[in-house]
C-alpha cells in the first residue's frame, strides 16, 4: 500500500476478518448469507454475568467456571462486536482514504483470507458490496 498507516490498517483488517471468520465457523454461523449477518447485528447485547466461583470440597474458591451456553453467548457477542468494529474501520477508512483505497484494502484482506483457505464470504465480507454500480 501507499503509507505506513494504510499498511497498518490493511494488516488490522486482515487480522480482524480472520478472527471473524474463525468465530463464525466455530459457532456454525454462515456469514455468507445477508440475513444471517443482519440477524447477528440485530441481536441484543448480552447482559453481563456475575462472576461464578466454584468451591472445592475444602471451601476454597476456585477459578470461575463458564458453562457451555455462557461460552457460546460470549463468543457470539465477540463476533457481533468484531463485525461492528470492522464496519467502523471501513467507515473511518472511507472518510480518511476515500473509496478507491478502502476498496483496495478490503479486497487485499479478503484475498489473503482466501489464500489461507477460508471460503468466500466466511467473514461476512462480500466483494460485490464494494463494486461501483
């Protein structure tokens, strides 16, 4: 890319998209479908859960335990937050760098994901959304 901030943004987008794709795959969420992505973004923010501590037979507190359901809820919330973060980074890049550079950054990040073995759309990003109409 052109300058150091742009290169950092490209690297951040690539890392962010990879984490989004991994979370979606692990949770079995198909971000390639627009309605799934919309449903994910529309879900309410999960209420914080007070720290749950288990006690040993001797009465000493142990490390907090996460139930499977709480863990899945936490990961879905992380996925939702990362998608929102990506949208904000895209918006910020559009304002600072313009459409051409932002589109190039996103296409490069997406291409690197494909080269790493992710299927198209695994991260919820679609090239056709960035095409000029």
